[in-house]
C-alpha cells in the first residue's frame, strides 16, 4: 500500500514548545479577522504583537485548504510553521469534523521534507481527534507503484517518519480509542484506493479475488470462499457468467464472513466488482473508458469495510458478497436480446451490455438473502444517471426508508456526502416490461435510469430491509488533491459502512 511509513502518536504537548521540525496550526475566518483555531493559541501568543501583521503581510485569509509555510524563527520550538485554513466556523463558533478532516489532509501534503511533524488542529473531542487522524493519514496517500523511481524526484522526499497529533484530551481513554480506530479505518480507505488505482490489466477478476483472499488471511476472524467460473455455473449464477464470458479473464465470486461470538446483529454487504468496463457490445466511447478500472470500487469498499469491522472487533456479524467480472467485447460476449437466468431462478431479458453491474449484483444479492441477515447494503458504481443527478461528489442512496435514513446518518458521521433518492412505484412497470422474461434489464428511456437500476436490484433482495449506494460519481477523483481526497480512487463508502455497523453494535 502506498502510504508513508509513519509512526503516529497522540500527545498533549504545546505546539509552540514542540521540538518537531514542523508544526501545523489551524487558521480560520473569524467575524472580523483571521484567527487561530482551538489548540493553536500558544503559537499566536509566542509571536505576540507581530502575529497580526505577519499574517497580513503573508496574505493569509484562512479560507479552507489554504496553506502558508514560513520559517518559525526563535519564537517557537519548531523550524517550520505551517498554517492551514479551515474556512468559516459553524454557527456555534466551532469547526466541524469535516472541516478539520479536510484541513488535516491538506496539511499532510504541505510538509514533504520534514522528518517530524506536530499537528495542532481542533481536537478537543474524540470526533475531532478521529477527524485529524483520518485526514492526515489519507491526505498523505499517493499511488506510486508504477513510478520507476517510486515517486521520488532525484532526492529523498519520503516525508516525515513521526507525526504527533496534539490534543488537550490526549490522555482520555475515549480520545485514545478514537485515535487508534481512526488509523484502522484510514488504512481500510487507503486499501480501497490502492485496489481502485491498479491498472485493469493487472487487476482482473482472478487476481482481484486473490488479493482479497490474501488480505482476508491476515485478518483474524474473517473466513473466505472464492467461486471460479465452473463453480459459478454449478451454482447457477447466470448474471455473473453472462457479463464475464466476453473476457479471457474469467469471473469470480468472493464471499467473506466475520462472525464474532457476541454479535448483536447481522448485516450483508454486496459490492460491484467490474474490474474493467468496456461497455461490452454496447461499447463505450473511448474517452469514457479511461477511468473504467474504477468500476470495481464498490467491491473494494465492501471488502475493506469488512476487514476494518473485524479489526475493530465490532460485535456485528458481516456476510460480504463480491461478484467480479470484466465486461469485454469478443465472440463470446453476451448479446442484446439474450435471456439470462439468475441465481434463484429469476429470468432477465438483456438489452444494454453496458448495464452490466446490475447483472452481477443480482446473483450476489440473492446469495445474500440466503444467510438471513437483518439487512442488506449494496455498494456500486452503478449508473451515469446518478452522476448527472448529483454530480461527482455525492452518492445516491435508495431503498427501504429506515435503512436509507440510517445510511445517511452514518455518512454524516463519516464525513461522506450522500443524498436520498426515490424508487417510484411506476418503476415496477418499467422493469417488468419484457415480453419474454420476468424482468427487463434496461429499457433505454433516458430519464430516471438510476432509479430504474435500484428498482431492478430490489427484485433480488427477498423483501429484506435494504439500501443501495450508487457511488458512480464520488468513487474516483479525476482532478487534483483536495483536503483528504487524493487523485484516483477515493475509498468512498468504506467509512459509511463501518459507521453504520458501529451504530448497529450499540442497538439493544
């Protein structure tokens, strides 16, 4: 994994007195002037009357993500002072966990040559300790596997080896727990990014299945079963096989189980694992294929969330189902007009080979119903329609109203933007419009395609409580780094899934 080898500590030290090479402090946009954020007051005091003039001379505005570096001088113990903007505080005068997480992520990229760093951002609650830790770890993620010099440019630019998160509550048990759990979660998000960023020729369904099984073998309490194409045929997983038959790299289905002795609930997770999507015979334009290695982001998120839940020891049973295929063009590709029999017996008439995600998810969803979970969550880069509706930073959530509400609440805690979308009753008519099969895979009506896809998936959930997370937009960042988000795979949905299960663990 392309994360720097850093030792993280949680300390109560003063940012003005720390001997770290660089110290990071927060700057916000106050009502009348820029202001230091909570935890950085000692630094402002050390500079005394020089402070306001210095900020004005440097043009510091405090806007979110703004980075200002300056030699620290003799006023504080560090050699380099890094000011990171958090923007405007909330109505209560405090900065949100989201603002702190983003600022910490920006700060992680601002100290490439310091060997030790102290981070003094608002961290006087466990939630803020978590936000600073997650933000800094994820903001420092880079993908350098294919760089011939491992991402270095002529000199050692590996960054700090020691990072101290400064917090007034560092000795409290709840703060320490938040700090430690944040590192576990950040590692899972980074692991998802890593898989999404691998070139598609090197992450085919068989190699992706092997990668998941390898990590699962390192996580205590997680059991793994991998089904190859012959076993999928024996099971009758027609959707996975139909999509995968056009590729030389055969499809797979990976099933993970985490069963703690003290489980207080049981959740099934299903993730779409299309390792590359050409569109099949409904071939995509070339420009639309450039990021299609990310079409397995849902599968990666589900697997890594399962590992994080197990590493955190959360008392909830998890059954994860990860169908994998490569949607390619060949003489054996599935065709418009084919009728596919899914696992469980439902028949589907197919008309759009680029609507392949729902085909593989259908088999996996029925498998999920058979383990009798309390609910099912599926995660998929499913439709361009959802990107058109919500943009590339917001995920759509559809399904059972109570489950959707809890997903949105978990996303709010996790700092991930998600929005509820409906499944109108009249979608039932559209998905049942086939004259030759039980369901119609796609009907080529331009409007409401994301809602149609969710209505289709619902048919395979057995009436269980369920929600579908369409992450097609936020799963991949084609632009530059922003806050704790770095270019490429984002790892979206991992934190939401873990926080959903964390909340389940408190249910009585």
